C-alpha cells in the first residue's frame, strides 16, 4: 500500500486515472484506501434542476451517484443518498455562493463546488473544489495554452467549538497540467501536483466561513508561489541552461 501511494504521488495528473485503475485491479483489498487517499483530476456534471455545472469527487459521491451542491439532488437519482443536516446545508449554500465569487476574482472563470458533512467528533468537514480548464476551447481567456487544467481540492476539518474558538485542519492539493503547441514556444508539456497542510485555532466570532476562506486564500497563495518556483522556475533554469537565449549566446561568442 505504501509503495502504491508513493507511485501515485509521482504520477503526472493526466495519467492518474489510468494508473489508479491498474492499481485497483492489482490491489482489490485496498480499493477503499486508494480511492480515499489518491486525488484524481476533477470531473464535471451538469445539474439539470439547478441549471449549473458541479464538480464530482469522492466527497459528494454515494454509491455511483453524485450530489449537486445547488439542488442537493443525486445524479443519477438516489433515494436514500446521504444528506447534510438542515443547518449544515444552509451553510453549504452560503459557502457555494461566496466561493463562486472568490473563484471568479482569482481564476477569471472556471467551476467551483463546496460540500459539507458531519463527522464523528461533533464537528463537520467542508470540501472546497475549483476546476479551471485553461485551454483555448474552454475557459482560457488569453488563448496561450493548447491544453491546460488547474484542479484545486481543499478539505477542512472543523472541530467542535470550545470557549468561542474552533480547531481547523486544512489539507490542500493542487494538480496542474499544461501543454503548448505554438510556433513561438514549440510543443511543451508540464504537469505535477502538490499537497500541503495547515492547522489553526481561530475564534468563531466572525463565523466559520470567514475563517475557512482566509485559510484557503493564504494556502492557495503559498501553493501558487511554490508551483511557480519549483515547476516553472526549475523548468526555465533547465531550458536556459540547455538552450541559452540568443542574447547570451552572442555575448559568449569570442570576437574574431
């Protein structure tokens, strides 16, 4: 199991689904652990009743159906599907509305979904999802990428309130993949994933949504910087070392 998880951590996001399917056939006894611990690229489905798209993941799945955050109905229909409590459902609706604004401001489009459910420790868990397809034929507004995807998964465990404070444990995963096919840049493909965790004890005076929103905003900022330094920074360094820009090459040429 450890080796399987190590392999999946090193697998490019675009190949995750194929690799996971192969591992499930090899390790059927560990299927539940693999499905719960391996993050896959997010898929999208349309809620006919709500008229909006929503994101599919393990956190809104029951059997082979997925619950929409807009209508709270399962697709395909499922009579006894798991539902959050009325109080938590109200918070879920508000979170989806607020997170949609956050997504549009930071991502210039894309799709977002928020799901909440009770846990066994008298608290609750919230999952914030964002999927941005940056390809020319989808949400990409600048048209630089032939294919491009950003999948962000933020899972926050919220403990019960004690003396006006609550413990928040945020686990975030970002999966990035992009491909260019342009005359100026040539054909280039880059993909990878990153996972980080954050724990905080915060006052609930302003409400859980404010606390969770600040944590997600801070975490996404850190992860974007890490991706920029690790993936893009190292890639640029390698490319410039192997194929120096014309200006540097001319400066290094000895005078005749």
